[in-house]
């Protein structure tokens, strides 16, 4: 195995399974093991994975990567890891069971912060399973349980936004993005006096707004460079694909359907798929569309650094003011200023 070359401190780490590292590939992220209370680098970014190195790596039950490198890990696994097992140490069956028992699990948690973390992680695991499984038949009951707990998480007598922002990963994945948008939409909906039953539908639409991306090549979704015209056309199909998946799962609530199908419409008519304008765009779609852009701007991508929350909202309000409903942008800004 490569010699220990340096120790890295003051970083956050996450576990991955050693078996994702495939022979005859080159990794662009550092790998670590834990020794006592230290994380020690054992393979540097840029290293080639040889057969002997694979065998030595797999002597460890887990290895670690920096959390801000997880986007690179996701790209790597998309390109090279073909195993059916989940590389984050949890099976699909376990994910469904955990999601179905989420209400029971959080009922024993007394603090708002811990409850929020549990709901966020469980929902993220479920969405990751859904996207990686790429099956149009979705676990509806598990999704509904997670949505119920998202609403309960935000329906507290405090501003939950700063607590949420503290636990969000800084790297981008489609499944984390879906959960982030669901939470953001639910928060905005709460402070826009949307009643609880409607709020559930808003969170549901936020959670599934990108579900159509299940049927788009994950390598294209993870592409670090700017998309060309043809690639962008393919990506733009995801909202209509999402609508089709809803139909197959008999999800026909007009608010949910409208929120998903039209979340890329813009007030000035420059959006897609129908080029709708102004208040013709459904309310849920206007909320989700703004949350979608906010989350995309505030998460790190391989081709750019992320904006801060304030920078992202300022950009939306000042440079995209013709595209987004400023009522919801202002609500977000007001909540952020109170954090």
C-alpha cells in the first residue's frame, strides 16, 4: 500500500466501502484510514489503482474521503463501480424499512436538531436508493412517511432554516439536491401561510421534482464541464419524464404534478417545457423553481465554487428578478436574516 504521506486535520470525512475502488482506474480524490483519533491519508488523488493495491485496501472494512470530495466519488462510482451493493454501507431493503419507521424513530428524539438530522439522512438515503435503482415503481409509502416528517420538522416554533443549512452537505448529488429542495420549499410554504395538507404536497413535489433524471445517463448528469446544446436538450426532458413517472405511480394531485412538470418555467417566459409566463406558472412550481436554483448555487460543483446563501439569494433577486417570484425570494431572505 502507498506509504502514509501526510495527515489532514480540520476536515470533515465520510465513509465509503473499499470495494468501490476498481483495478486499472485512477482516482481524483484522497483516501484515508482512521488511526486512533486521526485520519491518515493512504492513497493520494491521482494514484492508479493496481491489483495488489485493491487487495490491500479491501483489508479495511471502511475507508474515508473528504466530504467535499463526494461529488468526485459519485462521478467515479458512476463511471467504474458496477456492483449492485450500495457503497455507503446500507442495503436497499434496509433503506425502505428505515424510511417506513421514520415516524417511530423520531418520536423518541427530544431535540429539534437531532430530529432534523435524522429526517434529513433517512430521506436522503431513500432518494439515493430511488435514483440508483432507476425503477419507475417508487416506494410510495416510504416517500409519504418522509414527507410527513419533513413537514413536522419545519412545523416548529423556531426558524428552522439556519439549523438546516448547518447540516446540508456542500457537495452536489441529485438525491441530496432533491431533499434540500423539499425542505426549502416546505419552509417557504410554511411562512407563506400554505396550510399543512397543501404543505405536504409541496414537499412531495420538491422531493420528486427531479425524479425524471432517473432516466438520463448519470455520466451526463455528473459531467463536470458545461453541457453542449444537444446535452442540454436531453437534460431538459427530465421534467416531462418526471410527469410520466408520476402517472405510472398514480400520483395525480394537480399541485404535485404542476410543481414537478413546471418547476423550470420562468416568469419572463424563458423557461421550459411550455414557456409559461407570470402567475400562469403554478404556485408550487414557482416556489420549487426558486429553491432549485438556490440549492444549485449554494452547493459545490467540480467546475465552480459554491456561493454563500446570501450571495445566491442576492444573485436571484438582482440578476434573475425577471425569472422568479420575488415574494418567495424575499421570504427566504427574511428568514436568512433572522438566522
